[in-house]
C-alpha cells in the first residue's frame, strides 16, 4: 500500500470556541447512545478524493461524509471541492492555507445542505455513534509522521513528528482491532488492506486505533456530525 504523497499539505486548523459546548452530539441525540449496535457491516460509498497537494482536506472530509451511507447525497447535489473550499475561506476570512471545520459546517448550513451539526470530543462517543449505524463523522486532528505511512493492515499510529492539522472522514469501527476506520483525500492508492479473499479493499482508507484517537482528541481534536434535511433537493451555485 502506498504511503502519503511526497508533497503533503495540511489544511485544517483548530479554533476553540466555548460556544461549541452548547451543541454536543450526546445532547442532540441522546437516545442514539442507548441503542444496541446492529450486526457489524462496514459500508463505504464513493471514491476517495485525490487532492494530496492542496489544503482542501476540510472540504473533502465534509463532502465525503455527505456522500457516505446511510443518508447519501450524490455528487450532483453538492458543490465541488474547489467551490466549497473557496466558500469556506471567504466565510472565515482565511489568509493562510488552513481553515476550520466549523466554517465548513457553516457554509453547508447556509446552503441548506445540512440543517445543523454537533460536536464530540470523546472517543467512546465516536465509536458508539459509528456502531449504531449513524452517518460518518468529520474528524479534525493533529497529524503525525507515522500516520502518513499505513502498514499492510491499513493501520496508522499517532507517532513521530507533528506535521500539521488535518480533517478526515471517520465512517466505521473495527471492533476486533479496536480502531476507527477513516478515509483520507490522498487517493485510492493510499492505505487500504486486503480481505480474507485476497482482494485489496477499503481503498484510500486506514484504521486508527482508538487509543491513539483519544490522545488526538485531547490535543486540539474534534469530531463533527452533520445533520441532513431529507427534503433537500439540489445544490446550485446560484446560492452564493
């Protein structure tokens, strides 16, 4: 499995806001955390984005979460990565390469693509959310050098030199490995691992141990859940 591209670019920055504590995932949908998890079946829809040399990982992670099951919104109903990235930078007034997930969620809400979003900073809540068949989460974490080089099982570890902030799409949980499954925007050749049938599967994805996720969340980490309107029809760039 190929590691990260030579020119890695990191496009997420953390902007702590005490107001986010009024919009916690466990408060928004407390009943979800009392559900028994369904039989494990990992489903991921959509090809991973391949934008390794652009600081657009916030836009890519948000769009990947919207494309994924169970409440999929197809590409034709969403803005492009480039359009969303520009809108995020305009809203935030960004002058550098990095933007916040909060601004990305704000743009999607302004467009009417989502009705709202909620935060969690707890790895246990993230696992439970994924186990109960909910939509994926957008993770904002600091990225370390070893995370760029998945092993043959697709595992990445938060070891080595701190490289910058990244946003990735968390879409599943592997109970056997106690790891969260994440999708990057470094193309289909990054990460992945083989199934028992010998096929190369989960392209563009990796497995992040929950113990590492806990540390990343404690150090400027965050996760955002997007809530979608079932009546949403179609995005048009006239909305800008």
